[in-house]
């Protein structure tokens, strides 16, 4: 659905800005959120990073990132796009489906610099 999709299981060596970004995100989650969010208690590390560039018309099907509840609790999405202003015809909106019955989906435009966080084992998107 997206090309290319790179799962950063290895070092981000060679990508100094990505290395710095990952370090800052780790600090934000592990030092900033964990002490303040009871559900994150005990979280000590993150799983792999996925970097994706989507082709025209590409998309994921509705899913939950961690349906097996293997310990991953939080999904973070940071939009790194820049350049031309985004328009609805460009696609790429993130649609999150709240677990509350009857609650409408929440749509997030893929604006460069936008950070979206949600429960990886609970929220479909």
C-alpha cells in the first residue's frame, strides 16, 4: 500500500536528522509521557520505526496496530511532508475510529509537523 516502506530495525546511521528525531521522540514519550500517563507505566523502550512514502491512491485498510497485545501500547505518527500545501484531493488523511459506540470517526489531515498519538492495541484506524 505504500512505497517504499522501510522498517528501521537497524541503526539510523547515515540519517542524522532521523536519528535526532527518534532520540527526541523517545525522550518525549519515555521521559515526558510515561511519568504522567498511568497506562504507560513500565514502558522502557520502543519498537521499530516505520518510514513510508505513499504512492497516489495508496492506503491501509482499517486495522488495529497491535491486536495481539504484545506489549506495544502507543502508536505515534509524525507527518514529515513539506512543499505544496495539502488539499483533500491529495488524500492521506488519518481516520481514527473511536471505541465508543456511535462515536464518529476522527479525521486528521496529513499536515507537515503534525504529531498524532493513539493506543496501538485499542484504536482502529
